[in-house]
């Protein structure tokens, strides 16, 4: 393999998936209650269940982007091995990660002019980024060159559909996604928003429903409207420590759309900080976002 595929831990892929598709993952930094951690997919610094327990207890979590030096430290050993890098990065609409990756890429390619470090802004988040990365790995394994693969990702990233619902509006309020008044009234009335990631890579509220089950059914409804290959395509579902709800969405999609290729995992610390416990997110390829 002449090039590696690199992303960061907010792809929310499990360690088993990372190994299966031979993906390199840069851990994203975060703090909980003022203490710093790195978000390794295997939870070596903090198990994801512990992270959500602390959020439920009211502990404050904050996130940050890797700096250019972090990317250089991760990438340079591959350059020394003679391998090029295709980096598929977290949405520029939500983070400065891709900007920092581009800075690192420029520095490394000046030092190693025979090597390539291609940066693609996925405009994706959570397992949306994970699914786009997995698809790029499939294309790599089919024999696409690094340039061909980067072009394929650019051409297809806006077909990567993201649909979310959250259980607690106060985490979205903290991140500025809803007003304090909306959070208070919505929580009192049992209002659950359905959100998606738009073509600019921003997290946008689309609709509001009353009740948890209706919000989960709303994710399935959105998929039915735009999915391009329900039976054969990958369906990724991530969750904020609420596996039962993720399994409910999986069951509905199986029954209504006949999908077979499901992967379910936790929403990691980067997105989980802002979406909170009880979030369920659905990802698939569709005709449009």
C-alpha cells in the first residue's frame, strides 16, 4: 500500500473497525472538569461510559483541535517509511482541524518533497466522518491512487447524510445551537429536535417533534426520503450511551428499508461534549444531505 488514510478520533469508529479498514487515527484533545485527556478510540485515557457518566453528573467537558505539531508528529514517521498520506478531516464548519492539518502538510512536504500529504475537508462529523473514511478505504483497496481517491471523496462527501436527535436540549444550548428559552420550554414540553449536518458542514436544527420515539422514527423517515442504496449500502449509527435506542433505529431501518450492513458505536468525546448523553445519529449515502 503506497499511502495511508488518516483521520481523527471524532470519526467515532470502534477499534475493531479501525483495524478492519486499516485506518490511522489521531486522538482529539478534550478536558473534563478541567483535567486534560486525549480521545483515543479504545478509551485508554477515559472509557466512554465513564465520560457519559460524568456528563450526566453535570461535569463540564470542553474540546479542542489538534495543533499542527500534533499532525506532524503523527504523520512524519509514515513519510520516513516512504508512505504518502490521505487525510480526511473533521468538518471545517465545526473545527479548525483541517486548517491545522494543511499547515502540517505544507511543513512536511517542504521537508520531504517526494512525499504527498493530501487534505480533504469532509464537512462531516461523528460516524459521518467515519463512514466517509471507510468508503475511502474501500476505494483504496480497490486500487485507486491517492489522487483518485481524494477526488472521489471530494465528489461524494455531500452525499454523506447525517441525521441526529438529542435527548437533552441543554447540551445544545451550551454550544449555542438553541436558545436558553427554547431549551427550557422544549425540555418542559418533551420537545426533541431533529438535526442534520448541512452542505457547509454545520449542525442545523431541521424539525421538532414531541417525544423520544417520534424523534427516532424521524431519523428513519429522513433516511427513507434520500437514501440511494438502502439494501447494499453501509448504515452507521452512533449513540450517546443509549444503545437500546440505536438498536431501535436499526430495527426500524431493517424492517422498512431492508438494509443489512449496520455498524453501531458510541458518539465520542468531541461530539458527545456538545450533543450530550442520549443522542442518536444516523449516517448513510443519499441523493443529497
